[in-house]
C-alpha cells in the first residue's frame, strides 16, 4: 500500500515526539517518598549552656538551618548590648540578661573602687531601700533594681551589699535657741558610740561663719573626738523681743548726752514707740556645708563621704548659694544626712518649714540637700531621740546597696546627668542621689 507524502510526514513527526518524551522521562530523577514522622526527643536532665529566650537552653542551637536565611544562623544573644557598653538612644528599657559581677563578701567596695579608678565612665550609686513603715529592706538582688541615666536603662556591672567605711564631717549649728542648744550639747557624747574603728570624723560648727574644730579628719574612736566635740558646746541664742517703749526702752548708760550703745537707743535699730525693728538672724548653713564638703573631697576613694548636720535647717547670711554648694556635693560624691531639731522637728511646723517664703530666710534647706544627694534626715525633739538618731542614720549610711554601671555619656560632657533608681516591688521607698556631675578627678 502506497502512502501519500502528507501521511509520511505526519508519521515521522509523531515518531520523533514519542522518542523525545521517552528520553525526558528517563532523565527526570524519581520523586522521593515523604519522610516518616519522628517523635520529639525528651529533654535531658543535664542541660548545659545559657537559657536564651526563643531558643531554649544549650551551647548551640540544634536542628537544620537554611542557607537562604542568614539571620537564622546568628545567635539570639547577638542582638543584646554587651555588658561593658550601655544601650544607646533615649527612653530605651532593655532587659538585662547578663548577670553583673557579684564580688565575694568583704570585697565589694574594693571592686567598686578599682573599677572607678580604671574606667572614667564608671558610676557608683549607693541606694537605701525602706518599706512603708520606714524600716530598712534587706535581701534584694540585682534583678530587683533598675537604673536609668537621662531616661536610658543602664545595665549593672557590679552589685554588692558590703558595708563601706565612713568619712563623716559633723556640722553642728550653734545658732540654735538656748533650750534646743542644751539638748544638742547633752547628746554629743553619743556620736562616737555610733561609729566603728574603720570610720573617721571631722567636726565643724557654724553661727556667723563656719569653723573647722578638728583641723582635719581623725579616727572615729580616737581620744580627740570627745575633746573636739566639747569645743562645740555653747549656750545658744536668747530669742528676746526688743523693748521699744516704757521705762526700760530708754538708754540708762549715756556719755556726753548720747547712748553708749546705739542699738538700744529709741528710734534706732531697736525701733521706737511707733515701729519695731526685729534684728536679722544669721544662720550660715550653706557656708558650713561647703567647708565640710571641701574637707571631704580630699578623702581617698573607697570611703563613703557623708556630711552629718545637726541643725534646724535655717539658712540666712551665707556667702555661698545653694545651687553652688549642691553642685559641689554632686560632683564630689558627697551625701548630706542630718538630725533636725528645734522648730523643724515639731509636728506640722516642721512640714510647713520646708516651703520658702520669698523675701524671708529659708526655714529648712536641709530637706533639699538630703533629697539631691541621697541622704536621710531624722526629726527629734528630746535628748534621747537625738542620741538614737546618730546610731540609726549611721547604720543606714553604712548598710546600703551599691550599684555600679558604665555611663553611655562621654566623660567630656560636664552637664548634669539625671539618675533614677527603681525597685520592682510595691510599697518601697528608694533613697538615692538624683544625679551627678563629672569632674577632672574621675579621669585620674
């Protein structure tokens, strides 16, 4: 049978198509079967390595990784800030995973001092924590604290509860009234009993100007301390109203027709029958705190620098301003503690004295000093209460939580750096300095 030309062409085309299809089928690899489901391995009892959120525990992540996703091969902890650097940016609240250094008992203060010497950006923050009843709270760990500098969370590098030796400059107010001054004089003998042989003391007094009674620091248990304290005992001020009228208002002692003392002559500073001039009070508290702070700035690192003021907190007539003195305190890591006596210790009146009336003297400026520097004040009216306040405040200054971190701010930035310390527990009162200034001493 003869085939036509179109039929022969169609047969050849069909034959070539079948051969190409058979060749492609032979070259295609076979499709593998689906893997058999496997049961997960049980967790072992000896898990090694850190626990990383999202990956569990272990030295290295287990399981297959895809080469098309390079981020999957990076460890989860790589996004965390190294412990030696602070997070950058404002307002960040990063969770600290790396545990800070926890020195052994008795080595905490030495470690803090060493870090502050070798790293100029190291910041030491003593913290006192009290409950709602004013009792000291013990047993807190580093996980309970958060420290912010200029609203930035700073990872803690050191955490210790070791007590620090104290360098205390006592500042005694001699401008108190005679009745209050007598109570202070009788209580001064209890100061030495509140201190340890590791502490050191300097004594200052002030009325119209500051006086360094001890001439420098001496051992807290030295025999010189009672003698120096006895030098600060005075009778106090007699707060008497001037007599401006009556038979006692005139001047009884005259010379050449004039009063010997013009201050008591009618019509002069004591006033007359129509007006009365009250003598101006002098309480140079700012000058006394500044003098004590300058003496404390010479003390070596590793000692807790404290100014302890026994006063009613009144300020009038000082050459130094409050803003200048508090900056010096915050630059030289000095805290102001104190016992309030006299008018500032009275219930109700002591609270009102915190507010300053323009044009009048400041009735209680110690509140501002203690708040800015992380100190504590106690109000006492009797001799027994004043004596107990010495031991109570010395204990609070000695037993503090010491937090250390590296500031993210450059050392050359001398602007004020705000510090905010928080404790993740309800009903806690946190007492710490509100900030600090850097100085050239930090670079040595």
